[in-house]
C-alpha cells in the first residue's frame, strides 16, 4: 500500500494536506474520492475543507489577529466559504455586486469588506455603502466625485484607501503582474498627490490609508517590504492627511505552489517584511491589511474528471478525452498553466507514460495537460484528479458550448458536504427570453 503523507505546513505543498493514496485510490481523510465522484458525478470541484481551515489559521497566526484580513473573493467564493471566514474573524475583498451580495446574504453586512477593482458601477457603490461597507479602494481619480456623490446622498462618511501604482513589480508571470508603469491598476504616483488632496477635501470621504498590489505568486518577501516603504514615504510627504491610524494594504499575491514549485521560507517572513518596510519609514500608528486568495484555496482544491475515449493513434503519445475542459478550468488555455494529474481509480499496474489530456470543447487549445504522466493501463471510465485547482477555476468557469457548470463538494472530518449544486441543462438557458 502506497500512502502519501503531506507536511504540517500544508500551505506550502501543492497537494491537499489530508490526501492519501491507498492502493492507488485517493482519499481525503477517510473519504474516498471515488465515492465522491460516484455520489456527485464529474467533472467535480472537491475541497479538503480541513486544509482550507488550517490555511486560514496559518495566515492569522503569521500576521496576527490585529491585521485586517480581507480574503480575495475572485479566487473562489461560495456562501459556505464566506461563513467559514466570518466565523474566523475575516472579511472579504469584493470587486462586484455579485460578490457583495453573496457576503451580505451570509453575514447581513459588508462592514468587514473591502471594495476593490478598476471599474465600480454606481449601483454597486450604493449597495456597498447601504450595507455599512468597510473600506473602498480608490483605483482612479474618476471614482472620487462619484463616491462623494453617493456618500452624500446616504449621509455617510465613507472610509477610503487609495491604490497607488508603484514601480515595484514582482518576478512573476506577466499575466499576473499588477504593478508598474504599463499596468491598468491604481493611481500613478505622479497623480497620487492630487487625488489625495481631492479625498482629503471631501466632506463625505474619510482618507484611511494606502493600497498596493504588486502581482501574484510572489516568492521574494523583500518586494512587499519595498512596496510598503514607498507607501510610507508617500504618506510622510503629506502629513496633514494622516492624522489618524493609517491602513497599509499590502494586497495579496502570496505564493502558492503548483507541482514542481517550491519556496524556502514560511509565511511569517512575508509578515515581517511588510511590517519592517512600514516601521523603517513610518512612525505613526497603523494597521496592516492583506488580501490573500489563491494561497488559501488553491492547494486544498482538486477537480475530478472521467476519462472517455483514449486515442492512441496520435503519434508519440495517446490522447485521453475527459468530460470537462476549459469551461471548468480555463487556466491552461489562458496562461499555459500546468496542473498535475493522477489516475485515482486504483488497480493500475502499468508503467507511467506520457499522455495528453484534452477537454471536451471544440478548441484546439482545450488541453488540460499536454504531458501528463499516467499509467499505461488507463482506460475509459477511470477517474482522473487534477491538483492545485482550488483557485481561479470554479470562479472563472463558463457555460461555453452550453455545458452546465460543475458542482462543488467539500470533504470534512465528517464526510462529504455539497457546497454548490451542479447546473442542469435547463440552467444554461434559464435567462433566455
């Protein structure tokens, strides 16, 4: 019996921390993923919920409970996750009315939320403020009079932070770089002083701090330190605006490993770097805000597929066609991202050989894994598991080809819990007129 054990620092491992292979069958705790697939069908998003809970605690312990934790909903959101976060004292970073409404439906308020994003509809702003929304991150000067107008209408003093676009990039994939001159995010440093004065002169906006987000999958903590230092320097140049406790929002981007990736330091190193960058340049009172997303939910999540036809006349490697694809995981098509695949059906004796695993959609780019090492005796009907798929998969899923969106299931110490229902065929055209 082969059993794969995962270290206690599970956030730094690409596999769910409670995953074990027993005679080739994948288990999360005592629950067989074959049983999960049989119960709920495939494709299916599955989360090791205990791993996710541990990740939340891991961040809380590393940064301290006095931090403003605002989970980035864009990575993955459902009502059950919002409830879990709320129970642990976390808020949510939202960028749309839909994300806001999900949070409000669970908690009854948006007071622990951060409203982020480059384009904010007026009705979204009103919804946020009407439900006692926490901080709004101002992305551009155009937003300031609109925020002022809505806040005045609601007779509200709205806390805002200002997102500054610093030339502090991250060594990461260019598609997830969010800082620098040639980026659409935030207010350029050359216009930040003018924007700050607009906010400070407002009767209904309360300047509360600064916000940066330099990218995703950041391995070097010094990047955060430099960003915070430059934010502090900016504020020091405008002392009249900062007579209260200031929020330093360091954004997200904390590294989460995929297969083959690794990082040689713990999360506490990131926290220390952020505080060092602030304290070396800022003597006033402050509070740190962070927006982790991928680092919380990615590695606890897997996607289960069923193998269909296997085409062994494709040249050097056979093609396995599965019942999902770019509609449930668009990342390989968008970013060329690579995910590890396992055959979890058990009873396989064949040597691992290279396969291409293709999705069901009518696109040549619908390849989930170009070079997957799978047993040579993989057959139609086997269950395949794609790892490190908890972030930006369900959240970016589509109904392309009018394929119903897959369901979401959590595996806990108590067994299986359905979080999101699978769509029916009829659900794909329910809004047609």
